[in-house]
C-alpha cells in the first residue's frame, strides 16, 4: 500500500533542500544516511558503458554520493539541482541538472539534464533509485567547459577521458 502523498512529496522537498545544503557544505555522502534505507539499491547506468549499482547505504555513500559527487573528486564547483518532480503513490520522478561551474557568456548555465526514478519506502527514506542522464551530452558539456577553462584537470583525467574511452570501446563493439 502506498504511503500518504504528503509524506512522499514532503520527503522529496526535504531532498531538494538537502541538495542545496550539500552545495553549501561541499559534502554529499551524508545523504546516504539521511534519505536511504539500509538495504536501498541505487543504480546509474552511465549510458550503458559503466553501470554502477550500489547495494545498501554504505555503497551509496562510497559511490554515488562519495566518489561521484564529493569535492576533491574533481567535481568542485558543480551543482546538481532538482528542478522538478512528480509523485504517484510511492513512485517519484525527479528532474535535475548536472550543472558545471560558471556560466556561458550569454549567462546560461553549463548543464545537462537528468532524471531519477525513485521508490519511497517510508520513514522519510527511499528503497530504490535509478538515475538516467545523457552521457553523450555530458561529454560535450565537459569539452565546452574545458574550452572555457572551467573543467578541472582532475575531473578530466579521472572521469572524462576514461568515460570517453568506454563510450568509444562500446560503440566499436569492444
């Protein structure tokens, strides 16, 4: 049986505010304890070239909110605002942005969109999350950031170059 709509939507609203707090703190890993059940499963396919499945809160802390988002991993200056969401029973869809540092000369953000499909599990926590974003556009965005002098050399070396190599290998059937 689904949880009350206000409870589910209220948890998403708390998550939106928590993302803003993460940006202020430059720390994301604490979200694992705050928003995910102990046995939650969190999946991100990264365009089918680097699927990451985190089973449980500790793996979520180490992967999605640790390695992939913590400052020091090359993501300094990036934000990941949730711009909209929908709730249907215990099912949640969030629309968010991978927003790079700085703005373009026209004032627009360097960003790519993404979506999360989340299942609410009660007690203000999620039991499943599946993230999707366009890895091709993310790579183009990183190239644009590099041309503007805004891409971290660490992020390029540790994430962008290896991801491009994975994409190329996948497209070549390797």
